[in-house]
C-alpha cells in the first residue's frame, strides 16, 4: 500500500504459483476502488 497525507494512493498485490514464483502483479490506483482500503473494510474471502 502506498499512502500520502490522509489517503491511500495505490495498492500492489501479487499472485504466486505453487513454487512461490510471482505470476502476476496487480496495481490499483482508482480512488473509488481504494475507498474500502482507506476505510479499513474487511472482507471474508473464505478458505483457500
């Protein structure tokens, strides 16, 4: 997560394969999509 004064600027997440290698990098910088991060909203993703 990248943040500035009082706001979240962007998040970066990674997908990994079974060997632990990065297979994808996801960057989100859309303020509407980042609002849940800024608010601290938690989502149950279930068991993987």
